[in-house]
C-alpha cells in the first residue's frame, strides 16, 4: 500500500470556479459546458482524482451514453490526469475493464457506467443498485433528464461520515436539449434555483493550448462548426438529420408572410402540463394562441370564437382527434386528424413519397415552406416563442441510414429530448394538410 499522495492540480480560472462550486454545500447540480478545448473533462477528472485520494472509501459514478465512448475519452482523460501526478497502476490504483471499476489503494472507487436508455430498462432500474458519493456525466446532452435525477438520488455513500453533500457534475457540448431549459436559459433569466449552476467554458478559458493555432484549425470550417466549437453557441447544431435550419426557424418570427385563405389548426391537450395550441392562419401567416388546463367544452368554445372572429369555416378547421381531441371535433363538426393515417398524394406528385404516415409527410413537406421564408408566426404569448423554436429545432429524421420509410422522431422521443410534448410544432405542421390533395370526408390523426 502506498502512502497518501498530496496533489496540487493546476486549475485554470474556470476549473477553479468549478472546484469552488463543487465545494459549495448549497449546489447539487453543476453544468460545466460550452465550446471545445476548454478543459472541461480534464478539470472534472482532477476533482475526481483529488477527492478519491482525500476521502478514503468514497465512490464516484462516472457515466456517458455509450461504454465505448466512455472508455476512449472520459477514462482516457482520467488516466492522463493520474499519470501527470505520477500515479501508477498496481501501486496506487487498479483498473478492471471487465467490471468497469477503478479502485484506489485507500478503498475509494470509480464506477464507469454506460447511461444510454435501453429498451429492456426504460426506467433505468439498473442504476438503482448503485451506492455512490458523487456523479459525473460526460457529454450530458446525450442522456435524458431522468438519469441525472436517479444518479443524484443514489449519492448516499460516505455522505454522513464525511458530512458531504451528494452532487452531480455534468459536461456538455452546445446543443438544445433539457440542459438548456434546466440550466442555461434560467441562468440567463436569473431564475436558476440555488442548487444548480451553469459554468460556461470556451477554448479561450484554457491557457494550456495555443489559441491562435486552434482558431486557424477552424478557418475553413462551416458557420455552424465555428459557432459551436469556438463560441459555444447552442443555437447552432450540426446534426445532419435535422429537418429545419436554426436561422430559418428564427426567421419565422420576422418574415413577411404570404396571406391567403383562412384556416385553423389545433392540438388539444388534456388537463395536464401540455398546451392546447390553436393557430389561426391567413395564408402562411399564423397567429398562435396557447392555453393550459382547458376542458374540451372550453376548447370548443374558444375555437368557435376564433372561427367567428377570423371568419373560418368548419371545413377549414382541423383538430388533433387523438384522445380528448375527438370530443372537440364532435362538438364543432370540424375536420379531425386520425392516428397513423396514410400519406396523401399531392397535386404536384404522380407517386407518393415513402412517408411512414401523414404526420411525417406534413413535417417533411413543411421543410420547403420554412426554407422559402413565406411562413410567418405571430405569438400572442411572448413566452411561446422560445418553446416553438425549441420544438422545431429538435425535429429530426429517424434512422436515415436504414433506407426505410421517411419518418421523424416520435412524440415520445421528442419528450425525452425536451421534457414535454411538442404541441406547437405539431399544430404548425398540421397547416400542411390543407396543401395536400384530400377527399373532403377523410379524417386524419396526429400522434
């Protein structure tokens, strides 16, 4: 057994801020993220190693979506940190890749856990068997919010003995997901709870790299890559499966839309946290009204009022007929969307594209409209703008490499990404139904 090693890590200014937040007993969730090369993973690995040596017997759960990425990146960084401090395998620690554990000479332990949601374990029951002191999730944008909550609930080991506070550190790269709503946006607005903190990190915060050389390496990169890697801008995403460009989405609120025939589209929510969304269309100009916790009778009266005010006929009004929406369709006598109905041949096509269903068809057809700039959205509630941007920004083609039918991520998959139902984007996509060659008696359904 080796003597206790005393470490003196050289923290950057941002890493020192991370260390201070880690030692703040009021903070239990730390998001440390931004652009590339800011020293995020290195800083966290320094803290993991330092605490494991200082507090014998504590346990860290270190996770990432996939084990292969966890092993090649996070674990590799941790071993570099330990090597930099002169620590040796077999003397001061033992690493067992079979059990995915690293054990220190003093009994402290690091558990390496893949955190991807598995069909056989959608509730992450496997995490319930762990007893840990702290958690570290690398590339947290790749996992769902539930994982954070479960790991935090398992932070009980050695807590009383050392008078510690269990907490989870998360790193991330720029991407719109639950982290934006839980940390970044509330911090900008000054509404972040005191038990959470977001520490932004850019390459300029890392004095141990050549800044000019790094900037030059990205000279020929596209705008999205530069914004994300250099500036840590979460408003840019280079995911090739995305249907809509972020700039085009934002332009929806400043475009000069094309007016025309009047329609109403509506997605109807139950008495929960989801929104009932009604959009009154003047051609491609949509006025967006949102409501919460409305009964079907109330929603029907709201739609009747909008029909009278904007002179919209029942035949030009469509409501989601899923679940409670069917009651509104019956009360109004308007058109309804029916779940998983078949795609429809448009007037311009001789053959229907290989869409999985009508909902997928509407979302894909919406792509060209958004790109053209002829659609304009006007929100009646200013808070809805951010929700709309977020929902349209996560519309992605599902399994594009498998060569099957064209489809987008399901509503359940979107809920995992943003933590709520995409009520606004569904209502916007319904507008495309009026552009399709339809039989007047056809009923359609949105999921």
